[in-house]
C-alpha cells in the first residue's frame, strides 16, 4: 500500500509544512502505519485516537525526511468470556516514525524508529 503525502510535498518550504504533514498523517489508514509493531502496553490499536507531532524535517537530494511522533491508544484484549472480570482499559501508546517523501511524486515510505 503506497502512502501519498502530496499535500505535505506541496507545502514543503513553507511555514505551513508541519501543520500540513500533521494533518495528512492523522488522516492515514492505520494499516499504513507501524502502530502494531510499536505497541508497548496493549495488544490492539484503537482507531480514531491518533495524534501526530512533527519533530523535525529536512531535505536531501530527491527526498524529504520527516521525523514524526505518533500518540495513539490501545487496549489489552481478554478472553471475551461473559464472566471475564477484566475491564477494558485504554492505554496510551507512543512511537516515532520517519517518513521518506519522494520530492517528485509525494509517495512516502514509513519506518518505525527505535526511540
């Protein structure tokens, strides 16, 4: 699945780049992001809870590299038995990813960073 960050590409070099990238990342399909690989507390990602923060961005020949922090929530799923006393609690999760945005097409690759 290709990630398209064309609005961020168009905003590159302007004061609105960070806000545009943040908005585009928050609108991505969760399956496009490595959220499950980054889980530290829960076992299931809750959709609709993503908040992105642009940490930094820089240009290199042919590519824009953007480091983005992603805040989201997870739950730890139980056995789903009727008498399971375990409450469903939402957990705060966080990860840092790097987007490599092609400077010609806006196609991006995402990589989970170990931070």
